[in-house]
C-alpha cells in the first residue's frame, strides 16, 4: 500500500493506519500490529500458539528510547531516498512520509506547517540527516553492541523462548537493515525473525490467493514486482500487475541496504 494511500485503510477501519488484517471468511477486519499477531498466533486453526507473553522488560524499551534519535536520523532519509521500497514507489508517497515524519529538533505541528517548514525545507533537512551518516553510524554500531548485552540468545531476546518481546524488538530492528555498514552482532541477529516474518508474509499472500485481503490489497501487492518511479500511472501499474500474483512471493523477503 502506498504511504499516502488514504481511501483503502479508511474504508476498512475508518482511518489511515497500517497494517490492517481483513479475513472476509470470518467477517474480521482489524488494525494494530500486535493485535494482528495475537489474533493469528492464538487461532487454533493454525495450530498451537508459539509466542510467550510479553515479559514487561524495561531495559529493552529504555534502550530503544535512548537511541531513538540516532536511528531515526539514519533510517528516515533512507526510506525515501529511492522508490525501491514499495510503499514509496511514488513521489507523492515519499512527500507524504517526509511531511509526517520530522528529522531534527522540530515539533511535529511546526514541521507539518508549510508556513514554517516548506516542502523544500523538509527535504533539505532529510538531506542534511543523510549527510551525517559518517557521524551517526559509529554511534549506531555502539548502540547495537550495547543491545547485544541485553539479548538472552540469538533465537529469542528474553529467557524462556520466543515471545512478544521478540516481535516488538526485532520487528523494529528489521528496519535498521536499510543502513549500509551497520554491524549486527551474533545475538542481535535478525535472521531467525526475518525467516519468521517471511513465513508470515507468505501466509498473507496465501490469504490473498484464497480471496482474503490485508492492508496491502490485491490491487497493490503484485506491483511490488515492478514499482519503478516513472511516468506510469498507478492505474496503469495496477492493470499491468494482473495475472502476476504468484510472482509476489519472490519480492516479499528481500532486504535493502541504502548507503
């Protein structure tokens, strides 16, 4: 789903939000990542639950808060640096993201006020953030080493096994893989979680092929294969994508590094 898409999520749950899970066969439509994870994990038709309850650890949330600004400055400019990520395939989607996600010391209301921060100014701040990579990357690498000391094992961050702690933490860490030269340690290892997320995404695609939908929508998932920024309109890309649904499996598990 394009980052500036409003009609699809609003039609499903009354507001712009993602992700959204819609299971037409059981009359279910629901937003919120953790709620969706819980709904699937605890559905006995898929087997016994595999996730332990969240531990309530404060050290992990404290780490995230401590280093949020560093990773924000590194990640946000990279999300919109190219159109390679499907939700940012269109320039309007990238513009919408930049408008809604400040970088630097700005209040969100001021950042979104065109009389205070023009679109050109906001993009300029994103470029400045990207130019700080050589300064911020060593800080981020030290933060990863610090996190390594908080992780119980490569397979799960909290003693006892895979839990909602992992869904929260490693779901966020997957985003940092967009930062080239960020060094992940043995325990800050997102490969097992990527495997899990890839399996979940394939499960979502199976829903699509079976007639169920998610926030991605049948109209948009296939365009992940050919989402290049050019003069092609969204409607044209949509029509070009017809009949290519199985191909989307190859596009779902890729990670992207942007220097």
